[in-house]
C-alpha cells in the first residue's frame, strides 16, 4: 500500500494520510486500491480494500455520501451523512473524503483540538465548502492549518466560461488561476490556486501541499477526467 502523509507542521496528535491507487485487490478499471463503494466495483473488493486501510486507522472512517455540496457534517451525529466535508473534536474519530480529480483538503488547528476534511470539486469550491468547513471548526481562522492532497493539475483541468465566471465573480484575483485555450470559451484552471485564494479570504494563511496531478500521474492516482469509470482515493484525518 502506497500512502501519502501530509507535509505540514501539525501538532503531534494530528494524524492524516491520503491513499493512492496502489496496493489493493480491485480489478481493472478500478485497479487496485479503490475505496469508493459507488463506482461499480465489486462490493467484496471495496470491503477488502477498506479493511486494509482500517489497519492504519484508530477506527472505521465516518464515510460521507458526497454530492458536490458545501454541507459540513459533524461526525458522530448522524450515520453516512450527505455532505462534502466533516469535522470532529473527538479523539479516534476519522474524517474521510473520497476523490479522483477533485481536491481533498485536510484541516486542523494549531492547538490540536479539532480536525476536518473537505471534498472540493469546482462546484463545491465555488459554493464555499472550504469556507463552510473553516466556520464549522469554530476556532480563529489564523490558528488553522490546511493541507491540499492530490487533485487534477493546472495543465490538465480544462473548464468552460461558466466555471471561470463562477470564481471571478466572487474574487477578482481568481482570474489569475485560469489560462485561456485556443478553443473559444475553454480555459485551464488551477484548482490549487483557487483553493488558496478562498482559504486566504477565509483567514487561513497556513496552507500546505498541492502540486500533484491525478490526471498525469496515472500509475499513482485515479482520475475521473482521464478514465471515466475508475476508483476513488481517500484523504483522512483524526485526533490521536
């Protein structure tokens, strides 16, 4: 199993990781460490992969029903909540999000009292899922650290005018995250830069990670944009 550990100066009791596509039992096109139970993979394979992941965690993750929203759930309050971010203050409670091009963001505070995970596709990002997560943590934004896991990179994420307009209408500086393409109405978008802009406006200045590309690193990551039918990676965080 190939796991990515966040490179950020979080308190010692904060534990986090991001999985890759390597090290599981799923067969093509989900090969091999697919953790998504909604993408057509054999349920037994998903269960086996989740069991392998569980060996690295203090408890079963509080899996979400992700719908590209800005809703944030407090884990432990409801089972399998429909939300795209989760937070907890309880030790041993694991906050997970699943992605395959969308941006996963892990959060903690400098005191090590609260953690959160957010799934930010462009719709959720534009609708404020990161800002909603910061607000749900109920600590001063300046005390929050954020780590961005692997997502589709700025050389691969082609979008239309409506995506660019959704971001620029809210923050003028977001225009710098888009590069116009030869085809009219098409742009390459930097989802990492867009996230940094929104986190900065929310008061979060300590932002780490970013720079990996799920689309171009085919041996390491799943990519919905590249493959269509594919698996999902998990990004997870908890208080030890």
